[in-house]
C-alpha cells in the first residue's frame, strides 16, 4: 500500500509542478515520473542542507519542490 500512496503523491506533485512550470500537465505517467524523480531530487538536496520534512505533507512538499526544480532545469536546458 505504501508504494501506491507514493505513486499517487508523486503524480500529484508532478502534475502541479508541470502546471506551474509548463502551464499544462505531462500526462499520467509523465506526472508520476516527474513527481517520483522530483521526490528523490528534493529529498537529496534538502538532506544536504540539513532540512527534513516529515509526514505525508512534508514528503509531498519535498516532491513538489524537487519536481519544480527538475522541470525548471529541463526548461533552461531545452532553450539552448
């Protein structure tokens, strides 16, 4: 059950991040992928600066932050 919740929260984080950065979603699998990769990226980056966000809301916010950062960097690299 934990993996299902992880995928749902990742999908929501990816959808919101793609809506904020791109103005539209990436589709179900794209949103889940961006959210999951964003969760790993956000957790890694926040861990390096000593920030820990606990609970489902904190984990979701970490995933959202990582997903926004991931899409922002991808957008910057895509413009070159």
